[in-house]
C-alpha cells in the first residue's frame, strides 16, 4: 500500500479552503512528474493512465516541449496577440490549417481552454448563418461554461443545481450499440426534432465528438459522420467536430476526423495540443471563420506565447516520434490485455476505442451498468500505484489515457497492476 502521511496533511488543508465543487479524484499531491510517472508528497510513484485528462499525449515534461517553452520564456511571455502579435502564432495557424482535414481554405484562432474553443465555435457559426439554435448529443461533454454546460449531454455533476440552461440548445441520442442506440435511431431522433420542436432553418450548428470523451469513449461510426455531413449540407448547418479530447495522435491519427471520409466545417482543439501548457484552437472553413467582425473574437491570454511554443514542439514530436503509429500499437496491446482480463471478469461488456483512446464498460449480469465495480477497480489500481479515470453517463466506464510516449516497461508494469487490481476486486 502507498504511504499517505504528507498527502493526508495537505488533503486536510485543502478541505478547509477549497470549494467542494472542485472535485478531486485522488489524495495524492504531485511533487514532480516525468513522461508516464508522477511522484507525490510522500514519495509514492504512480504510473499515469490519466494524463491530466488527455492533456499529455507527449508525456509529462517532454524535453522538447520544455526546451521550446524555456526558449520562449527568455524572449517574452505575454503581449496579447491582439495588441502586439508574434510570428509563431501565425506559423502555428499555418500548421494546423494545413493539417486539419478538408479540401478547402481554412483559418484559425487561438484561445486558452477547450470550453472557450467551443464557445467561440458557436459564436462563429451563429455569425456565419444568422441562426441561433445548436444541436448536440446525449452523453456529450463540451465544457463547464454556461453555453458549453448547456451543450453537454449529462446532468450530474455538470448541470445539477445551476438553474436554467442557455436557450436554443437541443440534444438527440448518440450511437451506442451496447445500449441499443443505432445510427438510424439518431437520425430518426433528428428528424423528429425537426418536425416537432425546431425547424432546421433555425439551426446554426450541430456539434459532436468523433469519440465521446466523458460520455464513455463512444466512437462515432463512419456512417454517422457521413449522414451528418449530408444533413448539414442539405440545411445549411455548420458541422462542428469537438476534438478537444480526441486530438493529436490519441486515436492513431493526428485528428480523429482523419479517420472519416467527410470533413467538418470547424474543429475545436485543446488538451494535448499544448503538451501540458494551456492553449486551444478553432480551425475551420475560411469563409465561416471570417464571419465575425474584427474584435468579435479573441481574449487577453488567447494564444499565449508559451502555449504556442509548446504546441509547435508537440507537433514536431508527433511527427518525429511517429506517435500516431505508436498509439495504434499501444492500443492493440492494451486491448489484448483487457481481453485477457475479460476472461475472468465477464462484467467487462465492451472493449472499445480507436488507437490509444481505449475504454472498458462494466455491466452487471442483469445488464445494468456497474459503476460500483468500475470505481472499485479504479481505487484498487490506485492503491497499487496505477492512476485511472472513470467516465460514462452511468459512471461505469474505465478509460485508459496513458501518454503515447510511455516506455514499454512502464506500460507492461501498468498492465500487471491492472490485472492484479481486477483479480483482487473480482476475488479471482
């Protein structure tokens, strides 16, 4: 078992001064980290299969990210790009507009968080279309600001107690074969929405995640994105792909939409773009991105020079270390180990996800979700030094988000910890 003396003292202090609405998953207080490892205040070592919620695809403190940020620190740390711009901001926009799928001219803006990227994407879509309504999906997570909270398709804990949501936000089912929701079901629901509550000529945007994150790592089938593209084209609706969690090699391609035959009109990016430094982006069709008037977009810290420098390094690392191929390899190895665990734990009802964006969903024998089991495995793994996260509408999904740069020996060690934790919980 891991030591807790110093951690416990800090935890007691936290409870006195921190608002309880900031949920904390563990009582391990980090003191340092490197690649796939974290050390806490008691000197305990954790293997990190959370990556700060998908922020560290290139690992903690990758030397090239650190070098890029250190060089930028010596030059300048802030001017506000809207006041005194800087070239590496422009160059990053060039790189991302070139990389984003879609055979059309693109433009970009930089902000600070994923929620801010989604907020701006909606603003841009409304300015372009002159419409107000937004359609999103059950199980979606888009952020905690009022607009993105309204767009999120999960009540607890994100919406509970916060009063009326923003108007003109509608939700329909997302494909989920395990729970009996087909692509046809989704489009029947959209057709019903357009017939009963919302004429499509009022819809500015439909926003979806190519793989739902907090919703349970549910991948969007190719048929879904193809039909959604056709629907948006038919009605003049802006199609927005939220790649905040899926982006930057996690799914085995630079962006998850690279795996689909159609392109979104806009893509929101954040998390692993900065390798641990705050930066987010919206990339989209030039004519759509140019709809807001000058001054309508921006922010004091948007495209901070340190985040921009880190993002350039992240893109270089993904290219030079071939992290897309690495994600495919690690994901295949992880699924093999999970299938072995499934052999003695039949409650694992599904193993899913592209690349190294993999999850298991746990169900009781009667077919009901098993959040209790998922949490028990998470806690048992943590006691052994493996950091995991749960997710899903029912809280019964365990997601695996180790850095794609994790060394093979650390990956193998983590798999042993996971198997031992599952056996201990199962009593196998």
